[in-house]
């Protein structure tokens, strides 16, 4: 359909009840036309087919994890539709301690993730507030320096950090993982929160100051409620990053006592031999929590992504 | 210091969080009084972060750069033999470019560098093209949200998880037997022989790259979709009035309007694929000539003992050096796109 072809698109519904001049109507139609132009059934069809294709690998893993061992060893998951058997044995096997016990690694992941999300947020809130609302000499230079630190790849810091942790005698605790995730997350957290903070109108802050509010009161009463979306955006980033991380975990939490799910599942994959049943259920156990978090908080995640919060 | 039981672990977690919340509270309490000099306030707010970043990022980075020029050599006595002190070989650190020259001259490392280039070029190009095409296709269709969520979903999956998902897809059984991997089953249905996707050098690197594209395409789509929606309607209308339709409208109007976003997406994905080692490590362990710099860094540093540390440091520095121009370009484009807003 070309612009202004004179055919009223079926979707037009914004026609006012008052009489509208012909010229106005035409302009409205044109606007509507441009909006609906691409929504052809063909495009919808192709888009949906592609989305389904994109999901097939994940669906395959999901189905595999519920198939009996004998079935999944000899036939592909698509045979499940004709040879329908469902079992939870694989999950039991992967979680129980006789097979490496992913349940305990799940706990480790949880224990690693929660502080590794909360600590950088609390520290970054302080820093972002100072960068946004406390004038001092060298503020811009310091902020640019913090921003620039985002480019330091984690790999560059690992060995010296490890030496520091060993010297502090921390190597058998969760502290190395918490601290390193905090450090790696800080530049992005400060950058994101600072961006959101500076968008808050100066007049609001100044009004509070005139009323006699100090930094702390401004911080908690005025800024915090406005910052919830930004905190949520970074929180989801950091959550996904920490929960899904492999490198930091391998280096700083190598003992079975500290090891998170990702490292355990990766190990399962390396030494798996023929244990496809444990690998499929184990992988799904490690995936499910981030998937749920992501699906329920997608809105904040996308917003953070678009605010330039992209972890390289 | 080392927690073992469930209760201990949870307790220590809560304590850790409380410690930091208390630190923040203490700082706020200490500086929240009149007539405190400004520098104390600034130090209170910025001190913890500055210490963390200087000690945890800056100092280690400098240390690694220094170490990348070091090589451990055995100290030789006057007789030209190694010196043993209480059963241990005496060694010394030698400064030089040895680590770097090894990386650039040895065939194994050259292959690693070549693979890395393939990753850094192909992943962003493929993921961004697909993301852009999909963003245009899905724009203003029915079920737009659901379709986008499905393509975006792999972003939430860990790279380890994604690798395992694709290990199932690439699974190989001898020709003639029942295939359990979808990819080889499709080949069989088409009457072709099954392929050992993860071992068929040099194509196996390409098959690993596909996994990364699968992960990253959703990111490209989301950012570009938002950019497309932000193109003002009147620009599109004006172009349409001038007779631009379909492909022409896309290449001449839409793409130029979202160019800064495209560049940011390309560079971001390039950096991501440069640093990611999870896919290679989980799927092939770097075997069959699939290793990349990030994976080789890990192997050399943590699997080769002291001898590998210098090489590992040099590899990390190489990562760093490749990233710098990409980021600088990225920042410039971000500025441009902000100015356009």
C-alpha cells in the first residue's frame, strides 16, 4: 500500500466524532498508513517462524532433560513426540549428591550472587550521588577515569588479584568472588546510576536543600524513589552476569565448597562421556532461574540496555 | 573462614551484605552534620569506590602489563648447569619481549590469533545483520512482543548453558546409525553424510561462532528495534511521499538514521566476543584448533604452572590492546547519537 492511496486502513480508529476536514482526514490516514505499513500478515508469519527456529535448540534441551535415559541415548529429542515418555529421573540424578550434587552448587551460586549484586549497588549509589550532586575539584576527571576503567578486561586483573587475596588469606572463602564481582561491576553501576541521577531536575534537589535537607535526606527521601528503575536495571545486569559467570568462578572459587553451578555444569560437560541425561537436566537447572528473572523483569533489562548500560 | 554447611553459607552471606550496608550507613551518618568540610563529604562518598577500583582494577592491570614482559629462566652456574638449592631449581626473571614474540611467531599461537580475528569480525557482523533484519521484519507486526522475547531469550542463558544446548544440536553419530543431534539429523534427512561439527577443522570455529551469534543476535535486535521506533514518523512519511518504498526506504532512510546505534551494537558485540572464553572452553576445550585468545589466556595462566604466567599475561595485554580502539570508537559514536537525540 503506498502512502495516501485513499483506502482507509482497517485499523483506523482514531477518527473523532466531530466533523473533520477532508485535508485533516487525509493527513491522519497518511500517518496511520505509515504506522501500519509493515504489519503485513507475511511479515508476521516470517517473524514468528524465525522466533520459533531460534528457540528450537533450547526446546530440544528442555525435552531431552525429561526423557528416560534409554530413549535419549538412542534417539533425538524430536522422537519424543512419537515415543512419549516423561521422567524426572534426570533431575533427581543431577541434584542428588551421589552424582556430584548440583543442589549444593545451586546454593553456592545463590550465596555468591546476592552479595555480588547488592554490594556494588550500595557502593555505586554513594559514588554516583557524589559525581552528580556534590561539586568538587577534579570531579569530571575522576568520573571519566571511572568510566574509562570499564575497558579493563577482567583477564588483565586476575593473577594480581589472586595474589592479593592469598596474601589476605581469603582464598578459601566467598570473599574473593564477592569482591571481584563487585569491582568488575562498579564502573558500569556508577555510570548507569550517574546517568539516571543527572536526569533528575536540579530544581527538585535545590528545593530540598532550601528546606534544610542534608545530603543523606536528599539521598534517601528525594533521590531513592526516583532511582528504583535504574537500580533495577543494573541489578538485573549484575544478577545475570554473576549468575552466568564462569571465569571469575573458575579462578576464585575452585573448591567444591565454593564452586557455583556454571563451573559444575561446565565440568559435567567436559567429563561427561556418555552422561547426556545429567548434562541436559543440569544445564536446565542452571538456566531456569535467570530465565524466570529475565522474563519477569524484561522491561527493566531493556531499559538498562538502552541507557548505554552494555557490559562489554 | 571456609563455610561448609548450608546454614553457615547463608549466614556468612547475610553477614557480608550487612557489613557493606553498615559501611554505607556509617559513612552517611558520619558526614551528615553541618559544618563538615566538603572534602570529607567527597571522600566519604567516593573513598570506598576509589579504593576498590584503584586496588582491584588499576593496580592489577599495571602488574599484568609488567609481568607480560617477564620470563622465568633457570639460573645457570659457571659450569653451565642449573643450580639446585635444597632440591629446587633456582630461577630468575628476565625482562624482554620473549612472550610477545613467541605469541606472534609460534604456529599454534598464530592460529589462536587468527581464530580470534574470525570471532571478532564474524560474530558482530552476523549477529547485527540478523538483529537488524529481524527488528525491521518484526516491527509493528502482531505478536511483536512475544517474537522478540523468544529471540532475546538466549541473552539470559549463561554461555555455558548455551554451549551445552548447542552440543546437543551438534552431536555426532556414525553415518548409518540414528542421529541424536538435530543438525546431523537434518543433514541425514537431506541425504547428506553427518559432520563432526566440533572437530572438522577449520569449519569448527565457524560452528562455534554460530553459537555466539545465537546468543548475541537478541541484543542487537533489541537495541536496533528501539532505534528504528525512534526514527521520527515525518521523516519516513516525507520519504514515502517522495516515492521511496520497501528496500529503498530501508537502505536510504532507516539505516542512515540508526547508524550510530548500529555502530554501538557492532562494537559492543565485538568486545563481548573478544573476551568470552566460555563457549570455546565448554564446547571443545580449545582443542581441534578452535582456541581463541581469551581461552588460551586461561589455559596458559591457570593450567601451565609458572611457565605459562608470562605468556598468559601477554595474552591478556593483547586482549586489552585490541579492545582499546574499539571502545574509543564506541564512545565517540555514543556521543554522536546522544547529540542527535
